[in-house]
């Protein structure tokens, strides 16, 4: 656990970058610092590994004040990832990843073997090991940056806008990959971003900072979206707070109808306006309307219990039937969420 106890940073020119920051970053979770440019995110992060020293207050690592730990020892247990990866341009990828193990005096073979394992772990082709950073795409370099930070298996990972310099699709992939890695590694991560959507997606808890280095709100993403502490936070969260909150509402309780599904080739009659046609494996093929039974209409699916209400509503909106098709992990239809069922679930979510 990382604890900030009323931490202030005043730069020599008088700028107060961080103002009496008090919070805890729990072990094994992702804490995101988010806020506009200049609100003190980087300063707060760098005080953890003492690249910057606090002016007042204390930062504790599992109860031990970092001010009492000499920086090299401290940093051995803290991985650090920055924007544009910050790789050493004259070192091959494998040696970039093995930087800290080399510094720690590991046997070269062991260091390289660890680097190769990590290369795969972050989703890169081992064939890239012998290249130089300039021979990789921005997204690949960023993955190498993450691998390098993980090389000595530190319990703590500090990430300062690590995905800001890549395009939105690559960024989404990197975020998903980080969540996947974290589900295996359970590091204590402090992640800095100015992008509120990234914060909401990645954070177990989100600290919203205001210019002047004041903590405006510390909350889990769902609470942040439903109960912003003040106008600053509300404005920073921006549009669509309600819609975005749907991401945190489970579809597990969504009522499904199983009597609207028919096999391909079904030519019986039904009082229903819409019927879902499935193939021999139970996979949806399309909606058949009683007005135009000769043609199948498009459908949208969500994985029942796994995907959120946001996905379920999206699925409903993709189809003229207005219904969402619930599927299992293998894509087989398990039922249909009608508008009425979606309505009920939304009403319940709004209540609770
Ligand atoms: N070495 C320094 N000397 C004086 N002021 C500084 C110094 N470093 C940062 N600052 C100021 O401290 C404040 C916080 O800076 P910091 O880099 O922590 O912000 P940030 O939230 O990371 O911003 P960004 O999103 O732009 O990266 C800013 O007003 C900045 O100008
Ligand atoms: Mg910064």
C-alpha cells in the first residue's frame, strides 16, 4: 500500500504543485491520478520513487516512509513507465527490457531469458528482441516500456501517461492488455492520465486532481460517475455520465425470454412480431419480422452476465427489433432481452 499523508510539493519558484494530498493506493489495485494539465499528477507520482522529494508531509510504502529509504533501493521495488516508453535508442529490445536485471547484477543469460518471457507476456513477437527501438511502432515501444518496468518483478508500478502518444485503437489494445496483465500480476499500480475515460476504464479507484494540486475527489469509477463531489468534477467528467455508468451495471439480472428463438427453416406461425432465427449450433442468424419473413434483419449480441448493460443496450440499438440477443461465451443464443426487460433493468439500476 502507498500512503500519502498530507503531502505538499512547493517548487523553489514558489509554485505549489501538490497541496496537502492525502490518500491511499491499495496493494494489488490500480489507482489513477487524473486531472487537467499542470494539476500535479507527475509531481505526485515522482514523489513516490523520490525522483522528486516532498516539501511537507510523508509518503509511506507499506507503512515505511520513503524519505528514509535511499533512492536506488527504493526504485528496485518500483517499476516506472513513461510516455513514449523512453527506451534506450542504442540498445536492442531484449537489452532494454533487461536494463534493471543487468543493473542488479543478474547473470546475463538469466536476465535475457526473463526479458524474452516478458516480451511475450506483453503481447509482442519474440522475433522483435533483436531490433532497436526505432524499428518498432509506437504501440510496440510502449509495450516494451511496460515489459522493462516489470523485468525485476517490482511490487509497485508507476505509469505516467504511458499510452498518450498512440492512436485510439492501439491505445484501447494497450489498456486491455494492461488489465489482462494486472489480473495475473496484481501489482500496486499508480497510473497517471489526463483522459477521464481511460481513468474510468482502468482505475479500481480514481483520484481527480485540480490545478493547484488539490484532491477534488477519490472514488471508485462507478461512484465518481453517479456522485461527482462538486462542479469541477462534474465538468471534468463531461457528457454522457449516465450512459457511461451503464458499463458498471451487470447484465446478470437481466430477464431473458427464451420463447422467441426459432431454428433456421422454421415456417410455423407465431403471434410474435419478431423471432430470432438461429443455426444448428444455436448461433443467431438474424431477426425475422412477421411483416417481411423472407429477409433476416440485423441483430446485436451481448454476453449474458459478463458484458455490461451498456453492451446490452448497444446490442438492442443495433437491431430494428429493439431487442438484444444474449449469447454465451461461445456465441450461442441463450435468450432475448426485450425492450421491456431492458427498461426494468434500467429502472432498477437508477434506483440502486
Ligand atoms: N521543476 C519545476 N519547477 C517549478 N514548477 C514546476 C516544476 N515542475 C513542475 N512544475 C509546476 O508544477 C505544476 C504541476 O506540474 P506537473 O508536471 O506535476 O503537472 P501534471 O499534472 O503532470 O501536468 P501534465 O498533464 O501537463 O503532465 C505545474 O504548474 C508545473 O508548471
Ligand atoms: Mg505530467
